[in-house]
């Protein structure tokens, strides 16, 4: 194996040439790192958007179901109000045709994960604002669905306005 020994530099011009080669090499390495990081963030953003879309689709389904069930829920709550106001004289049991309103939790776990992973900050500003607005609504709705009274766990979702 043949080893080349370093040669002494002959002047400033040769020295600056060597420094220039090193600087260009470092700049190329930094640019490559930036490109790799940008590709990585694009992948993370795409995955986060997919998660958010799926989560919001489920939330939309829950909202649509709630709207479809509202009339039935209101009628049932009116029936329960009548039973409370005028209790039956004998033993009372719930009829098998009556069911409990399904609890539909509006999930924000995809948004919470994207925020925690700092993925949201890498989205463009318009998308970030749109998602933030939707999740501000969703995040504010779930506690009302779970913790309101008198028909816990889902009275706010099942009772409608004014109850």
C-alpha cells in the first residue's frame, strides 16, 4: 500500500484553495442534511394529515349521527321528564325498546400527537390554522358530551339546547 505524505503548502493561494475545498465540502454536507430533514418532515406531515383526516371523519360521523338521533333523543327525554314529574304508582321498568343514547367522544388524539411531535409547526400556515380551528371546536365539545348532568355520561350530546 502506497501512502502519500502531506506536502507543505506553497503560499497563501494554495492554502486558500485547500480551505475553499473544505468549506465547499461542509456546505454540501449541510445542504444534504437539510434536504434529508425536509424529506423526513414531509413524510411526518403526510402521516399526520392522514391521521387527522381519519379522526375528523369519525368526528363528522359522530356529529351526523347525533343530528339524526336528536328528535328521538328529545322525545325520550320528554318521556323521562314526564315519568319524573308523575312517577308511576307501581314498579317501573325500562322497556326493551328504549335504548341508551350512544356516547360519541370527539377525539383529538391525532391533533395532540401532531402537536407533541412538533409536526404541526412544519405545516403551511393556512392548513395549520384550519386544523387548529376545527380541533378547537372538537376539543371544546367533548367535555360537554362527557361531563354534563343530569344524564351522565352523555347528557349534553343527548339533551340538546336548553336542557
